[in-house]
C-alpha cells in the first residue's frame, strides 16, 4: 500500500518513443511511474534509466490488446498502490497497412484492438483505482487521421482513432461525477524511432514532411510529454473531454 502523498501514473506502451518521454516527464513531476510494454528486457532497461534519474519506476509486461492481461495487471497495480492517479493510454500504432478491399477481418480486428480496445480495457480496469486518488485523469492519444481519413492503407487506423476521439468524450461524461477528467492529445508528425527507417533510407521524404507543418519542423517527443504533463496536473483541473493538437499547425494544412 502506498503512502497517501504518492502519485501513481500508469503509461501503456512506454518503453520507447513518446511513451518513454512521457514517463520521464511525469517522473520528474513526482509520479511513481508504471511502465507497460511487451519487451521485458527493454522494460527493465528503461526502469533502470528512470531510477538513475531519481524516479521511482516499475515495469509490467502485458499485451494491451488482451483483455485478461490488461485487467489482471491494472488490478495488481491498483491493489499494490491503493490508487492510480493518471492513466496514459499511450500504446497504439498503424498496426497494418492495407486497402479496404484487400483487408482481412483479422487485420481489421487487430488495428481496432491495438488502438481502441486497449483504451477501453485499461480505462475500465483503472476506474475503481482512479476514484480513490486525488486529481484523477485519463489521457488518450488520437490523431489527425481521426477526422481526415488517413493516408492510403491506413484507413482502419483512422477508424480506430475516430473511436478514441469518441471514447474520450464518452468517458469524460461517464466519469465527471467522480471528478475523473478524460482528455486526449493529438500529436502531429513527431521525430521518433517510429520514423527512423524512412529518415535513414529516404531523408528527402522525411525532410519534406516538415513542409506540411505551419511551424516548418517536426515535433519532438518532449513536446508531447509537456502537454501530457499539463493535462495530468492541477493546472488543467477544469479541462475534460478536450483534444489538444500538438502538430505545429499541421492540421490546418498549408
């Protein structure tokens, strides 16, 4: 059982990229960090990195698309600490690239599970523990794809992120009576290992992406982490059901 002043943040898919930057930032904000991932070696390494920085951290390996694994692990975390202050549903991704005509039902279900089921499973399991904490909130990740239909082959990613947009608002309505806030961030093109391959093999394509951004550059993971930190903080105590664009104006198109 935790002491009453301890703040606990659970971050899914947090062993790299934006998720790990969020872990570092919330750790600096004074949270005990619960990292989730599916590679235990990487998870253990990340926990050590956080501990070296003076951040209390633990790794829980589970697949966010697996209902039983999510429920069992979130319950374990909640029971150990007596509460969860912040759930960051960071896990997700394109998953599969396929045009609708060729898309298999398995591919469809996998992408929906990765981006939308994961938010439902983790949120549902965390709610009883969020109710026991101070300034509780859930932070989800949506995307420009939620309203622009995404690029060729990423249509189902768009559908899943549209679902995240809706579940953010629906959860906010459902949980308002308990003082649990639910918001989302919508990162634009962020310079992470996610884009490392195209950066190294087609640097001109990677460089061209910046041209579609009003501010003329790609985002950094720390810039997403800063907004997540704000949404989790008391400074955002009157914000719920919001989606914050972090895309340098990319959504406007230029």
